[in-house]
């Protein structure tokens, strides 16, 4: 915890610790679908999800400079439908008094190792207290990877046809690996389309396809074709 971060959790303390209130924390820098995957999986483990977001100073001290400011990262987190409340300047090493202050019984994190600047496990205290749960890390995506793609101008991650990729007809590797990746990507898209509980259908997902002429001629304008991929609850009228 840096000198600029609060020494005690801000805000009113919860009257008790709730079994269904879950905590997840992180940098959430250059917010991507891997972050969303961890968030929705954490939300599935309870009925409320509180998210701690580390300060720019704490991240610089333990990991390196951020791309986005704290306020930008908080805004990205708050935009997720699975989030109940975000808490800025949460300690880089998760503290029991913080999660208890906000009434959270468990802390959730992916199945990868997260260490502080001294090389120690950021979740050692909550693990020792038996208040830690693990979810699957989303493969092949990270903030470091995204920055690397831009700096190196790589194209190996490009997808020519998302429909073919999902059907296992396009990709890298053996036919079995390509098929498995298509199935895994399909399941991730279904997960990301869930409602605010992370358990029930939420948004509709559609594919848009342009004609061959429009793909070749950049100045060709057309309506294209929409095909429904996933059915959700439809538009909300509030």
C-alpha cells in the first residue's frame, strides 16, 4: 500500500459479512474481455459483486506504469452489468479488513499467480483465512499482450471470419485444436451475453456480414446482412 492510498477502507462499514457478497480486485488497465470473464465468473458465485481497483501509484510500485488513469479504469469497471459497486484505491495486496468492511465473505481471482513488488502472493492473507475462491483465467488475452500487439504491429491474431472461427473451420493449429478453440470461443460469447446475474440469458448477439463487393471495394456502402447468433431477452423499455 502506497503513502497516497487510504490506510483504512473508505465509506460506511457493512453491518455484517454476507455469504453472497463477493470481492474481486485488480488493475483493470486497458480493460479487455479477459477482465470481463473474471468479473462475470465472480458474479456467478454470489448475488452481489464488489470490485476493488488499485491506484496508479500502487500499480507503478508493484508492476509498472498504467495505460489508463484510476478514474478511467473505474469507469470501465462500472460499465460492466455484473458489477454492484466499485471501490477505488483498494490495496494491491488484498487485506482482510477491507473485504470485511464491505461485507464480502470471499475474494475471487483467476487461476494464475499474482505477486506484489516483493514477489509475494497478493492473496496470501485471504487464502490463509479460507476466504479465497478461484475461477478460470481467460486464455490468450492480457493487457501486456495487447500492448505488445500494438508495439509490434502483429497480425497473427486477426480473425478473417468470426462465423468460421466459431464453427472450427478457421484458426491456427491442428484441426482438433481449431475445433476446440471455436467451441471455447462460443462458450465465452454465451457467458458474456448473460444478464446481470451472470446466469441467465441477457443481450441478443448478431453477426453482420457485408457482400464480397463491399469487402473488396472500401467505398461501397450497403446495409449488409444480419444473422442472429444468440437470443437474449430483447430490448428493455424503462
